[in-house]
């Protein structure tokens, strides 16, 4: 094998390893979010977002680190944690384009019931993650979540990524 062919093969392998690392890192980032929510780790949750990152929950947008932190540290989420909650995240479908990526997955929110002593699914949501690599680390630029209740908006959230030619 010539030096040129060997160098080309090495570059190809480096590229493929880089793609695998991107997918692994993004999957780990998304997998981190559920346990961060369920443990009340509001700072760790917010730190996974860019400082001006956006978390869209239906029609409500939390913009910037301080507001994103409040998603976990305040309101209804505290009631969920007190009861015992689990944000179950499915593996994401990921598309990477350089230092930008988009991913989609589902979240099932289960809450513990003191009546039945079982965890009951309360909500199943579609997630779309817009991510950016900054200083070698993937961060959430925008996470949009919509309840899968038969409405077109949740289907559009997923469909905007799957099979789309220009998602970035």
C-alpha cells in the first residue's frame, strides 16, 4: 500500500472515529438530562445548555441559564420529585454537521403513585435537540419538547428532523 493510500485510509478512519465520538457524546448529554432532572441537579442541568440556550416546553420558552435552571429548581417539578419521578429518555436519532447537530427522541415522565405503589406514565413527549460544539464539548442550543397527544405540533417537531434535507 502506498504512503498516499495509507494516509487516505488513516484520514477516513479518523473521520469515522470522530463521528462515533460525536454520537457517543451527544447520546451521553441527552441521557444525562433525565437523571439530572430527577435528582434535582438544577445547576448541572442548566450547565448542559449554552448560556443563551433555550428550553421550549410547548408554548413556554425558558431562555438563558437562569431560566433553564428554574425548570428543575422550581414549580411543578419539585412536586414530581417529592412524589418520585423518572424522566425516561429513549436513545436519540442524531444528525451531525460539523460543530452543529440535531437529535430527536422521546421522554416518558413516570410519577410514583402512593395509592398503587407503582410508577405511572403521565406524559410521553417528543424532543428535538439543537446542539453546538463549543470548546470541544456538545451543549444544548435549543431543546423543544411537545406532548404526543395527537396534535400536529409534536409530529412536526419530529418530522422536521427525520428525512429533512436542511435541518440546520
